[in-house]
C-alpha cells in the first residue's frame, strides 16, 4: 500500500534534504510535486488542497526558514500533517458496554464484510481475550450464512445459526438474546450488502441498528475504489451513525487514496486495515505509523509487535541454544525460519516496515516475492529427515528426486542449497561474534542504501 505515493514523496523530499536553505520558490515547487503525488494516489481534490495549504503555511513560517536543516524540518511538517489528516491516534474499538457489546458491520456488496467479520472476531479473541458470537443477517446472497459459519469455525468464534427464510431483524434480535444468555463479551452482526446505496437497503439496516443498538457501527469498504470509498462512506454515514471504517484489500492497493481521504471527508476514523485474505490479516490503523511508511521511514514498532505475537519463542530459544553450543544450523532450522517469516506476512510485508527500503531501486524490490519462499519450503519438505539434518549428502540423484517431489527444477534445488550455505555461514558468524559480525557480513552483500 502507498508504494506509488511513497516513491514520489521520498524522491521529492530527498532533493530538498540536500539544500542548505529553503525559499518560497523551492517550497512552492516541492508542494506542486506533493500535490501531483497525492492526486495520482487518488486522494480527493478538496483533501489535497487543504493538506498542501496547511503544509505551505507552516513551511514559509519561522519553523522552517530558521531551522538548521530546513529539508528535515519540512519532512517533519509533511509527516505531522499526514498524521493530522488521518487522525491523531489509533481509534480503538469502544467495547465499554454491558456485555454483549454489539458491533454492526455494514457496506456494499463485495467489500469484504463477511471476511472482515471473521477477522475481527479472531482479533478480539486473540488480542483482547474476548468471547465472540457472530451472526449473519444476509438472507439474499447465496450461501452467505454458510460462509460465515465456516469462517467462524476457522477462527474459533461462536456462530448463531440463522436461515435465509427469516427476517434479518429477527435474526439480529435472536442472536443478541443468545449472546446475553451465554454471557458472550462481543456480538458481531454481519449485514447484507448491495451494489449501491438504496432506500431498501438503508431501511433494513436502520431497523437492524435499532433492534440491536450497536456500540460500534463499522463501514467496510474496498480501498482499491480510491476516493470513491470515502464518498460512499460519507453517503452511508448520512443515513446511519457510523463510528468507524474498516479499509479492506489494502495489500492490493498501491495508491492509498482512500486511507488519506476517508477521515477528512466523513469525519470518521479508520479503525482497521485488511492486509490480506487470511483471517489473521487485520491490523489496527495507526496514523503516525502509516505516515512514517508513506515517507519511506518504515514502521519498526508494528514490526516488533508482530514479531512479539507471531515468532515462536520456544523455537527461537532452542535455535539460539543450539548455535551457542557450536552445533550446525541445518535445513530443518532453515525451514523453521522461513515458516516464521511467512507467518509474519512474508518478505513483502516485512520489508514494507523496514526504514529505507522505499529508497531501494525498483529492480531490487521486485526481486523480493513470497513465491520464492513457498518454492523453498516445498523443496525442503520434499527431503528426508536425514537430508535436512545432513545437507552435504544431497548430491545429483537426490537433487533430481527432491526437484521431482517438490514440482521444481534441479536448478531451484541448487539455488536453495546455495542460499542455505550462505545462511549457515551467517549463523556461524553470529554464534561466534554476535549480531555485529553478522550485520557486518550482511552489509557487503546488500545494495547501496539498504538500511543496515
């Protein structure tokens, strides 16, 4: 997300950093480029105008002109205004209600409401330790209720079994009654979508809203619709009291216009980002961290939090102990490391959060893809236990067998073994001289500008 905008803004700001002082002329030129970058990212025109005017007012003032490093001062202003545009802080779900706290999911057809309902249920259970009941009031879309039942089983949430011959309001009321009886903490109600906002849809969702009196009414919208997402959210809010927005499919959106437009146009905060298809691909929206990503400064805090949640600490401690004892790093260990990286969203997700990666050449960034990691895992899984523990025995005939078993070529097996050998050497350095030696060894292999 934001890749195009990040490329444009970091390029513009990089040119500014080299200048000893800023004048009204070069500020004007910079803001013209910022304006074009925002418009290309499909940010709504009124939002672009307001944003650039705020930056201009601060940039031509004493704050920048008298700064020892005016380029850096302007970067800070752009960062501050991006944070202000998207909301000063992360707006968490308000669950301060007599249980069950009801969350109503609304949105157009195809926006990802049902999947987001399951993702939110999982997030509430894992992060907030809440018991969750989910219910579908979508009696129109074929198999919508069954889809939510399947997803509820996958994430371990309770499911209220409504049916397509019931009235949606009756389903919502019955689900609320069951949640009360079972002392459930949160009830999430998924509603039907339409191809566009219409009177019938609004009337039905208003009746559901009145019946369950939700503490949170979240509008689920596809980020790839750009500024239309913000306009749709505004139209919806005029008919129903929204409390926040869930922006979905952000992993497929390189522009980010919706994220930058929604708060300004609707007055409602983005509460969550959907960052993939899996049920754990949901993250709270932190404006300050997103602004940092847009300006190519990474998001180390989110990366640390993600590692804290998803890295298997027992396996990590076991590997550290093994290396400390002087034992060799083997393909079983390599497999575990690859699995942990995939569990954190893959290489692309990790690199997005590292500072300075946005400044790498495009051809270097294009080389990073998760297909290679899946291929590597398939190759290792096609090996015997003995081959994983003693990689040196993997010669010609074994390589051909492994390639056939993993659906790859012998060249792929050769490449993996070469990468493993390099990783093995790095691990040996780390066990002998600690992290500094490993990072020093890495630096010589990385492209110029890589953030080590």
